[in-house]
C-alpha cells in the first residue's frame, strides 16, 4: 500500500503539488488581482453614479454616457480576470476611458450645467480608473511590482 502523495518515481519529490488556481484565468500576481477588482468596482460605480448623485433626470446624455462607459470598464475588468493571456493586453484601455470619465461632464452635457457633485463623482471615478489602469498595465507587461 502506498502513502498519499508518494511518488512511484524515486527521482521526483514526494511533496504534494499545489492545487490548480480557481477560475479559468486566475492569476498568481496579487497586484494584478487587486487592480482588476478595483477596476470592476470603479466601473460599477461609474455606471450607477447618475442615480447615486441624483443627476439622472437632469442630464440624460451624461447618464447614458456614464452607464455605457462604466459597464465597459467593468466588462474589461471581468475580461482581464477570466482570460488573462489575451485580455491583459487590453489593460491599457482603462487609462483613456478614465480620462474620458473625467472630461465627459464638460463634453457631453448640452447646456454645460454640471453640478459640483457631478464633477467630483466623475473626477474621482476617472482618476481611480486611470490609476488602476496604469497599475494593471504595469503588472500585465511584467514590470516589477
């Protein structure tokens, strides 16, 4: 009777092999995992921010813009998490999306009647998206963490 994890090959180690990572695209880099989670949260916040800061009724164009861009950022984070080899090369896209989130209140609104809450909401979400995008890009390209 053999012991568990005992190798039949004398030249091999008797230590158990580590379990396979969970999920199809689980990554072993903690910075990349944390960054993907941050990008997902910021994307979801950007998508729901018109209703959180109560400007959904006053600025319908900005509402649609934030919803689409926020869902796009969240979808990009999920894609980077589930399919890292092919999707990690798209991590840089979050940086221009973050810049667009910052600039969109001034560009998208027809009457340029943005409130302070809109500016702060989109500005902070855009800055967080840019920062997370830069971190994800550096981690995805193999830069030291």
